[in-house]
């Protein structure tokens, strides 16, 4: 199991969705992975939807739009 803290590199606004660097989420993956984006942005998108009600897919975000650090 691997845990990551993920946050956007910069503020973005599009399609009625807003995301800022202050919007930090913690993502837990059930497998060992080097990044939280190994299987795509799905796990990160689910966390942002659950916590902030923000659909980062509508913002056309990719893995390069986020910073992350491994917690465990």
C-alpha cells in the first residue's frame, strides 16, 4: 500500500471548476507505485471529487499539473 499527498502546481479555472494549490488531498493506493499517477489520474480525480466536489477531468488536468510527495 502506498500513500501520497497531492496538490496542484498552480490555480486553474475552467468549465465552472476551480482548483488552487491550497487544495491538498491524500491518496491511498492498494498497490506499491512510484507515483500516484501510475494507473492514470483516476485515484486523484476521485479524491478531489470526494473532498472538494471538483471534477479535475473537466479542468483537463494531467499528472504534470500536480506536485506530490510520498507519505508511506
